[in-house]
């Protein structure tokens, strides 16, 4: 075989697309490219042709690359055939070692660098060609040794040239190993490094040979040195695979993150005789991870800010709702109520001046109807927003409400205020507390079947505690646990009102009955700062007035009996 003769390169892969890509990459070499889609077909091609290089995939059905390589290396004819593995899955050092143990001369991982693949295949193709040339020359020398001594000298010169070429190819292989982007190292069984590639010295600027033994620790960041050393010595003692991340100081004084991995090589007796590993630069990926963490923290902060904004908005909506209730109550009282009063006066006039008995009776009934409508309007006006809540305060409004509920529903109610000289609170907080108690008592009436209900309002150091308890049938476990799917609008509203003031709602079964508890953080300084002008004007500085609920309606005419005139809006059918 001459230097111009083409050698056979066998490409083995079960995927035709990969075979086509290998054919395109290696086409520039000008060699004979033979394709095989299975291990069986590859063996047939080996028996039929003189193959210089076998380029094969590791993962193949029926007969994988490792098994095929072992069969090839065991056959005397193919022992010198160069086998190069290509794999996208089996990428560990143990996989590479397994490949080398089965006769491979190289192990390439995906993605493939075309130039690198061509260079490696070209080397072994030339090596195969030179080997055949060497065999031919040796045969020729043996045949002509007796005839031509000069021919022996010529062949010896050619042989020397071939050896030089082979040495050059070996140097190229060595250069490929030394130009790998990762730091490659080996260590003795005791853990000390006995080899480290030039990449380490290029990066650190350390003197040649100073990285062997434990000298490489000089370039590890002080904060990472103890941790990485303890991890390494632990692996030396246990025989586990080593993996650690640490920072190495470059020759410019800056530190970059590296990830080191190493695997042990065991003797037949099981003892570790060597460690082989790599150290890869992961600084960019570390910065990316940190950036992702920072972005996640920023996103979480934005979500918290949006949540706070939504809570503020919810609070504003509730405040607007209460304001709207005030407006509707005022309109009902001052608008429709006044119109009905005028209508009543006109009907009374008809009764006085008309002598017809039937007309008098009809007008009298109409007057009664209008009178009842007027009472209904005033009752609804009070229930939408009790004037007592603004004019006198929370205590009087609660007393009025509980008296009305007792007479209207038959449920005995009791109110416990601690301390008895309960101070005025900010208007928004008083409204929220009143609405919570109103909703809780409405639920008692509708769902509990209770005969008694107790309301307790306590102001302690730094907080206000509102408790509404009954002796009814209680609630389900899902409701007491405040599971979102089991909560109705009423309990949800109470919970939201408590949260708007930084408080929380608790719901408990008391066997018998249920206890609703709302705890709201509150300070005396806040009460003094936010106290409504109405409280100051009426002189209610430290306690609620004992004024009768009827007194607040004096300007609208006769006193309104909220208990007897009409049922509460919450209890309407």
C-alpha cells in the first residue's frame, strides 16, 4: 500500500442521519468510507475489507458499541484496527475507561467538532497506511537482502522516515490532549497530585511543577480551601467519586469558579491505585445562576409589593362601600323618608275634610301603610349604617344591635366590654369591628340553631380581641380550618376586614357551639392620633355615652322603634 492508496474507514451507527453527517465530515480526507447500520453488518464489512479505522456509536440496538469493540479486539486479525467511539449519552470517565479497556484508541463526545474528528481519523488512517507500508517494506527487504545490499540501506532510510512520521503523529495526539479546555489531573492513592496539565499553569501563572502534590491548594480561594480539601480527603478515605466547586486564582489575581470531578481506579484487590479527574471552568454558569436567583428575589419582592397594593385597594373598596352605605342611608332618610312623611300628612288631611265613610277608611289604611313604610325606611337606613356608630361610638351601636337581635330572633345575647371605659377607636376600625360582629351574629341566626350568643370586646396591650360565641350545633372541620373552598362570602368578608388592619380571623368549635375570634394589632398612640372629630365634639374621650339609641333620631321626627317596626335587613327572607 502506497502513501496515495486510500484506506477503508468503517462508520457504524444505527441512525442513517448520523452516518450521513460523518460521511460529509470525513469526505475531505479522500478515503474510502464504508457505512454499517448495525453491529452485525459491521462485522461482515470487517471480514470483507481491510479496515483502517472503525468509527462507531456506543448506543446501538442488539449489539452495542462496547460489545462490538470487544469482539473486534479479540480477533487476531483486527487487533491493530483503530476503534474510535462516539457517544452523546455515555460521557462519564468510567464510560471512557470502559471504551479504552475494550480496545478503543479514542473516545469522542457529542457535539462533534468536525476539524477534531477529521484530525483524529486522519492520524489513525495515516498510521494504518504507514503500518501497511512498513509491512510491505519489511517483506521487500527480506526478499532482496541477498541480492541488493544497497536496497537494504534504502529501505532502512525509508523505515527511519516512517518512524519519524509516526513520532510526529504521536506528538500531534499528545498536543490534542494538552490543548483540552479543562484542567486534567491525576492523583496518587494518598490524594496527592502527581500530574496536572499545562492548562493549570496557563491559567494560574504558577511555576511549572508547583501544582503537583498539594501545591495546587495555594491557588484555591481561602474561603473554599478547607471545604474542598475535606471533601477530597473524605473521598480518598471512602473511595466515593469526587466532585467539588471552588474558586481558583488566575495569574491576574482574580478568582473564577471551577468544578472538579475525579474517579478512582481500583486494582484487582479492590485498593485504589490512582485517581483521574478534570477541572472545568464554570464561572459563567455560576454568574448566570446568581443572576437567576437575584431575578427570582426581585420578582418575589414585586409580587409582595403588588399584594400590599391589592390589600390597600381592597381596604379602599371597603371604605368606599361603607361611605356608600352612609350615603344610601342618608338618601333614604332625607329623601324617600321625607316624601313619605309628606304623603302621610296629605292623607291625614283627606281624612279630616272628607265626610264619606269609605273614603275615610281607605285614606286611614293608606296612612297606616305609609306610616309602616316610613318605619321600614328608617330601619333600613339605620341597618345600612347606624348613626350611633358615627355619633356616639361602637359600644352604643353594638348595644342597639344586640337588643334588636334579641327581640327579633329570640336568641338571648350578652355583651362584655373590657375595660368598661372603652376608648373611641378610629372610625374605619370601629366600622370594621361592627361589621364583623354583625356578620357573625347573622350567621348565628341563620345556621347555628343556637339559643344564646355572647359578644366580647377586649382591648389589651397592643391589640383588640373580638369574640362572638354561641351554643349552637357548630361548624364543619373544613370551615373551622378556614379552607378557601369551604368559606362563604360572610366569613370571607370577616377575614378580609381583619387582614386589612393587620389582624387575623380564627374559627373554633367549642362543643357546643362555635367561637369566632378576631385579633387586631392596635396601640394607644394610634387611637389618639386617629380619633374621629365626632368623638371629641361629643365628649366621648374615654368611654361611650349611655345615651338611648332612640335619641339619635330626634331630628327626623318621632322616635323609631327598630325592634318592633321591621326586621333587620340581614334577617329578611
